[in-house]
């Protein structure tokens, strides 16, 4: 019975360590993916702002 309890505790401990590493890896991959999406979003925002500013400047010169 004691051997079963020790084995059960060791199994739970090893399982928690494995799940912890998997959770950290998933968090890191998600963070990296979100950072890449943010960079793409920021680049598009800057491009749209520059185009809008140029169009506004051109319309002011035309008037």
C-alpha cells in the first residue's frame, strides 16, 4: 500500500512538471505569435496614416 502511495505521488509530481513545461511553451508560442501580428498591424496602420496624410496635403494644395 505504501509503495502504491509513493508511486501515485511521484506520478502526480512528474505529471505536474510535464504539464507546467507544456503550459509555459504554449504561452511563449502564443506571445510570439501575438507580437508578430501586432507588428504587421502597426505597419499597416502607419502605411494608412501616411497615405491619408499625403491625400490631405494634396487636396489642400489643389484648393
